[in-house]
C-alpha cells in the first residue's frame, strides 16, 4: 500500500509542476520534478514487489 502512496505523491508533485509551468506560476523547480520521478519509480517498484507477496 505504501508503494501506491509514494507513486501517487510523485504524480501529484509532477502534476503541480506541470500546471505551474502551463499557467505561468513561479513554482517551477527541476528538483521538484526529479523528486516526483524518483517517488514514482520507487513507489511503483515497491507496489509491484508487494503484489507478489
């Protein structure tokens, strides 16, 4: 379950960054995007591993 939460949090972080870019807000941060991608990868991997158990 924690894998899905991590992946969801990463998706929300990337979504916020994309919306801020499209709407011209001042929230654009490469570190925010990278952290979101890392959370998605680790969360998806954790969810996949825990589904085998």
